[in-house]
C-alpha cells in the first residue's frame, strides 16, 4: 500500500442499510444517504452488498460508466490501495460506487470483501453499505465493520413480519441499530407503535414519493432534490450516524 494511504488517520463511519423485506427500497435509501453526504461536503462511498440485486450503479444512474465492479476484485491478494481503488470506481455527484455486475456473478472471499471495506474506509468520510439479509455470506463479512445499521421496514403486515424476523439478528451484529419506516401516511403514531413492537429506536419515517421511480428511470440519483421526503430521511440518518456520532480516529 502506498505511503499516502499508510499515513492517513481518517477512518470512515460505516453505515449499513438493511431492507426488512424485498422491494422496500433499501438500495434507494442507501444511495440517498451517500448523495446527501456528498452534498454536505463529506467524501462518501456507496458499497453494494447484494450480489444478485439490480446493482447500486443502476440505482444511481451510472450503470453505463466504466470503472471497477466487485467481480474485478475477486482475485485481489494482500493489501488494496485505497486511493487507487477509489480513483477507479464510477462516480456521480461526488458519490463513488462499488457495485456488482449483472453480467458477471462472481463469488468473493470474505477476506477480499473485508479488505476492500478497510481500504475504502481510509479514503472516505462515510461508507454506506447496502446490506443483504443477515443469513447472507456477504452480511457476515461486512457486519463486523459496520458502525450503525438502519433497518428500513415497510408498513404492510408481511413487511413488518419480515422486519421483526431480521431485527434481532441486526442487534446481535451491531451496537447501534435504528428503525426507518417507509409509509404513505403523515402521522408518526403508527411508526412509534412499530418501533416499540420491534424494540428498536425510531430514527425517521421515509414517506413514499410518486416521482421516485421516474427519477431513477431517468438517471437522477436518489436524494438529489434537497426538499424531497427521501432526502430529508437520508439527512436524518446521516446526522445521527455520522455528524452526531463522529468517531475520533486519531
């Protein structure tokens, strides 16, 4: 590893976002947190943890951009040069993204995954990880390095049942787990009730936005509009997990 990397004292805050059920929008929230971090003047990296998902590069509208994806790192050995890796990642609006590749399904050793996260943590202020479910091998590799997790739960009965099944595993894996509830409602009473049932502190309500699907389709990164409900929720997560609880890395 290069001298500049070795002399860095910066260690990023690592935020994990986990969906309580499929299709709840965890990838979108993860991307939005990274986008808002960049808007706040931080150096964010967004890390894709779902090997068979659609890809965070698609979520951020940069799937056509050249750059390193996870399969390119499968054969990595020893220390990875953080600055060099960061330089080779595709990016948009100040957000660097390490995504999977829909054309190449390559298994990665836990040691490689952990080394990649370590290397990127030394050159970023915040790393946002789109985590898979806790029974996935990628979760086991990444979870020990995550400082805080946001569980995004939908408000349907099956959504909440799924979130309930996952919550306990997250609490075992991470010292700080927060609930984010996706809802179309305006009140917070229901959200408070869900938080109590899951025994998790409620961090924010993520209100559904009809325009979000169209934005993603047109390549507009989630959270780009500062007045959107998604941006507001992402900023709340960022404030709690990074700005409010910044670790002393000296």
